[in-house]
C-alpha cells in the first residue's frame, strides 16, 4: 500500500498486490494514472512488460515486482552506512554518499544528476535526495525516510527547514 500526493496536494491510496486498488476509483476495471505511476516509477516495470496490463497479480508476480523495485539501489545501499570509501567528506557529521550513475532519489524515483538541486542526510545515512522531494517529505514526516533520523541538510550543509 502506498500513499501518493499529486501536484494539487491531493492524496491517493494505491494498493498493488493480489488486487489493484486506488482511492480515485481506478484499478478495478482498468488502470488509473496513480496505478500506472506506481508500476512504472515506483516498481520500475518497463513499457513492454506484460505485468503492466494485469489488474491482479499472483504471489510470485508480486515478489517479482517488489524485487524489481529494489534491484538497482539495494546493492548500492548495502554496506554503505558505515566506513564507506565511496562517501565524500562533509564535516564532522555523517559523510555524504558519492553520487553514482543511475542512482534514484528514494522519494520520487527519478535519477539524480550532479547538477540537480540535491541534499543529503547528515544524521544517519549520508544518502542523497532531491531538495524539492525532501521538502515535500518533511511536510509530513520529520525523519530521514531511510533510517528514521531527523531531517537532512541541503548541499551546503545547512539544516533543511522543518516544513516548506
């Protein structure tokens, strides 16, 4: 189950599993924009994948979809929390993770590029995020989304505001 917020700041609850449901009413007879977003952006299914057209999934298909979601970032995050040689030094607190190719923002699931406006968690993990994504995140949560620590800092090392 996921909660999505659109550009008008409306929330939608989306459930992807044995059945697909969305609080907008989509997913029963056909996909809505929210279920499509989940399958493409969150679970990163490719356009030609036959699972895109299904409105119900078997347990094995759910496992495959979930595994696809974490396949690229999981290997990068494993073992990077402590004593990571790929981290760039950033003062006395937690070091910032080096931005590698094809790393996705954990909030919006878009790729992060060096020229993007980025921030990182200086309290627990050093992971990078888009500043706009973090600002939206901390409107609702006051913690790092990966390790439940207080809010991250911007790329200059200043504490991000507690709300936007």
